[in-house]
């Protein structure tokens, strides 16, 4: 049950690190240069919010609703997005570091990742159909039983995806990225 509601606010340079912000709703709010590292946002709702240059490292998001949430130039390391509420889950990321995060089983149709570092991110069993990875580094990202239909990897780098373990109908890849689809065969591609 939501206890605190914040609407149409702009928050700048605030340190929320290691604080409990549970059961709080932020609606149409903007956060600039805020530090949420280690904070607990469990059972909260973020609706139509923007986060610019914020630190979200190791934030707890159990049961958190994210509806139309946009992250730009944020540090989101080690976050379990799979714990977020599935109801209307909608996020986008631009120039963010999401290394070591998890989106296991998340429905993320048409999500956009632009200029992001996604090293060792776990996308197992997620629905990433029509997702765009524009100028993203997917080094050691995990794709197992993932829906990648119509996903766009043409400008992504360092991915390794097993076509036999994922749904990939009409996914888009560049010629230079084909090696990432054949890695399991240990071929010498030049």
C-alpha cells in the first residue's frame, strides 16, 4: 500500500543512499544527480519519471512498479529488475551503465537501450521482442530461452547468442556481428 505520494517534482543533488523509500509513489518526477546507491525502493511506484545522471548501484526494487521510466547517463550496476512488478513495466536507457544487472523473465517489448554498457547482464527467459540495442556493449550478457524476435543488434557489440536456445525470427544483425551468433561452434572467422 502506497503511503507517500510525490507528484510533478524536480529533485536535484539529493543523497538517498542506503535509505528506505518503500511504499512511495513518484508520479511525473525528475531526478537529477541524485544518489540512490543501496536504497530500498521496494513496493514503490515510479510513473512517468526521469532519472538523469543518478547512481542506482545495488538499489532494491522488490515489487516496485516502473511505468514509463527513463534513465539517462545513470549508473545502474547490479540491479535485479526481475524483482519489479510486471504490471505495465516500461523503461528506457540512454548512456547508462547496467553491468551485472538482471532482467530475468521481464516483458520488455520495444525497450530501447542506447549507448549503454550491458556487461554480464542476464536476459534469460525475457521477452525482448522488438528491442533496440543501439551502440551497446553486451560483453558476456546472458541470453537463454529469450524472445529476441525482431530485436535490433545491428549496432551492438560483443554479444554471444545461441540461435538454437533463443527465439530469433527476423532479428537484425550486422555482418561484423555474425561471429557472436556462431561462437559456440568455435569457428575461426576472419
